C-alpha cells in the first residue's frame, strides 16, 4: 500500500455554518468553499494524489431554496469558466458524475466544454459529483444490467461486482482510498456507496471553507498510519 492515497473523495460540508458564524449569506459560504476547492486541488497536485472526487451538489440539494440552488449553479459556472485555463496549465483533467441532464443548460454546456478542453490532460483527475446520488447511480446501473438480462444477452448468474462497477457513472475510475468529510457529521449522505467499500474514513470538525493544508496533511498522515487489511488477517 502506498502512503499516499491514489484517490481522495471529499464531502465538502459546512459552508452554511461557516457563513452563519460570520453573520453573512449562505451563498458567501459557498463562494469561500469554491476557494477551498482550488486550495485542495493544489494540495493534491503537490502530494501526487491522482484522483480527487468532490461532492459539489447532491440530488437532495435540489430541495434547497431556489435562491441557494441558483447561487450554487452560478458558482459552478463561474468556477469552470475561470479555472479551466488553470486546469490546462496544471495538466488537470476534469470529469463529472451524476444526473448531469438535470443541470441548467448554461452549466451543462460549460461543464461539457471544460471536460472536452481538458480531456488530453494526464496529471490529476478532478471529478465533480453534480446532481449526484449514489442510490440513483446504483439504480441506473441495475436497470442497464436488467435490460441486458431481459434481452437475453446476459445471464443473472454471470453478473459480477466488476460488471456493476462498470455500469456506474464512475466506470473506469479507481475506487477512493480515502474519504474525507468536513464539519464533523458522521454520515455518508448517499455518496459513492459502492465505491467506498474499502476506503479509509476521515472526519474533521473543521468547516469546509476553513479546510486547508494543516487538515489535509493530517488526513494524509492518518491514512498512512492505518493498515488496510481488506478484511483479511
Ligand atoms: C455543503 O455545505 C456544501 C454544499 C451543498 C455545496 C458544495 C459546494 C461548494 C464547496 C462550492 C463550490 C464548488 C465548486 C466545484 C465550484 P452546506 O451548505 O450543507 O453547509 P451546512 O451544512 O453548514 O449548512
């Protein structure tokens, strides 16, 4: 096992509480969270982490106020417009997972443009989970496989865990080695349920806008300290 995780997945939580503590709008907390995204990307580059998957918008997040949803979509669009040239400079390849058809047209188009622009990059892979829900992802995978069974091209007894992996949005991506959640909640929140089977979990009380080098390196140190046995002795 390498001391550096190949793939880090993050539940970026606490933007709202951070804003509340400061007596400012929730949207400002998300804006600050966007700065943390860039800082974290740079830390991954510095430490040689190859994959970073960020929970940027969950299927449940559509239930927030229209104002907040619009602010988050605007922020995503702005982030992609402003940061794609930097991704090119830093050899970062962008991917997205989730029900992307749910995104507003301008965001979806900008997202696709950024994915296309960075597709030959070979450094770090940045995966944005957008309108993402793990149960929805697994349901879609099951439907794909069920259709193959129904059409007679697949026998139920031939279904393997690898085939299930290959039918998820994350097909072809390595599973996360380390899952970080900020703001202290001990929950997975419908995030990468299948993919985190063997991931190490690291929960910090630090709110996402305050997440920086110190916490990132503490998470890496904790990861390196743990011995992963995959259930074996
Ligand atoms: C959780 O904080 C965070 C989100 C719902 C959105 C995450 C989005 C960002 C970090 C913004 C930018 C992302 C990109 C990719 C540009 P919360 O609002 O649930 O916080 P709370 O639990 O304290 O209310």
